[in-house]
């Protein structure tokens, strides 16, 4: 993509395979998720054959929450992870459900109300790069399939580190790099041939699902994300591959 010479000095970032001004990515991502929100849950089940639910359950298991813990679930979407977190944090705990996209947040809020969790969770529209929470407040921060859509990932990770209490845990569940060349090839074929067609058929939007496939390829791989999390000030950073590296859980602690 040719960049406008007049914008040479403006910071750039990726929006899928396209380079855009850093200040534009949030708006573009917001358009994507506003478009896909009505069919988001159905598409997730179809795209992953329901396996995304297992990934999320395992992430919550790795959180090792106890009753009374305070949890921040960023990019919470339609609230799948939040329901599991609220269960483990118990009636004495607190789960803050946060998303920058209002249609997604509203769907998540409605699902949480329908499931009977409204008394245990608080829904807040926030930008992950500017969290409106006190320092050292949360026992755990989670972000599932949202970090790759953040314009300034390092800034967002530093905010997550800031709001964690000492010894608090960050968990990042995100698409990553398959460890097998054969799996990677098959995954690419599926992502760029099947997903956009499925998006057009089910959600009436092929372009948004093409962006989502591209955004996965532009996201840092497992080791690179480890280094980024360490740069944000977290320690004991590690990761675990799921489904052959299609997805990875990264974990880091605030010392």
C-alpha cells in the first residue's frame, strides 16, 4: 500500500494487511465489530466448531481465581469469559466487563443479565490503552481475542500491568502461529477461503472476516508477544499453545 507523503510523519499501524494512521485504527476496528456483533456468537461457534468455548474454559482454569477476587475482562465481547470468571470469583468477588465497542458490550450485558450474572458484574465501555481504574486494584486481568485489535499494544499492556495488584496475573488468550507447517498451510486456506465466504453467508459481511483473518497474521507470534509483555513490566512470562499453536495463552505476573 502506498502511503500519502503528507502523512509520512504520522505514526502508522496495521489494520489487517493495510497500514493506517495509528489514530484511525480504533475507528476502523469499531466499524468491524459493530458490523459483526449481531452474529458474533454464531460465527464463533461455526468458525471454531465450538472449540473456542474450550479455549476460554481452559483460560479461566489457568486464572486460578478464588472467591473475592477482583477481575477485569478486557475486550469482553459478548461475555463468554466473563460468565466463567464471575462463577469462580463468587458472590464476594467483582468482575468488570469492559469493551470499547458499544454494540458488543450491549450484547454481552444482555447475555449476562439473561444468565443471571447481573449482580456480580459491572459493564464499562473503555479503551484498553486508557483504563479508568486505580493502580494495583485487580487480582487478575484477562483479554481474549482482543489484543490484536488494539492500536498500541504495548501501551495497553502497560495499562493492564498498572491496574494489577502486586502478584496479580495477566492472561492473554489470542490467535497465534501454528507450530506445524502443514497445519499452518491448511489454516491459511481455511482463513482466507472459507471464513470470508462464511462471513458473507451468515453475517452478510465478508470484508470484516477477511480483516479478522489478516489481523491474526499481523499479530506478534508467541515469543514476540512474550517479549512485549515483559516490556510492559510483567514478569515470569510464559505461554502455552492450544490446538497446535492456532491459539496461545500468555501469562505474566506483576511483581
